[in-house]
């Protein structure tokens, strides 16, 4: 898998890759269970969609738009309840 120049560092690199997969496996797989993390990252002005692979950008854009719509609906229903 790794090139020859990493002959002595290969165990370290493999351990780091396994650690990243263990720690961030769900996030890297874009599991629906972590949609709140995706929405948070997409809504941040610095990150927006630039960190996403091209094949995931549209999916994450929809997650963000849906989250904003749900938030808007909740705030409208709260305002309507306060008026009554």
C-alpha cells in the first residue's frame, strides 16, 4: 500500500490511519447520525462546503437547507403560540 520511502515509518503511518478511522469513522462516512455535525460545519463561514468531496456537496447542502427550514418552522410556531 505505501511507497518504499516509508519503509521504516509504515507502522506509524498505519497506526495513525487506524486511529483517524476509529476516531472520525462516522464523520468520514457521512453517516446520517452525524448530520448535526455536518450542518454545523457547513454553516460556518470559514468551512462552508469547501471541505467536502464533490460527490457529497449536494447531499450536505440539502441537510443544511432542511435544518434551516425546521428551525424556521419551530420559531414561527413559537411566535404563534406566544401571540395566542
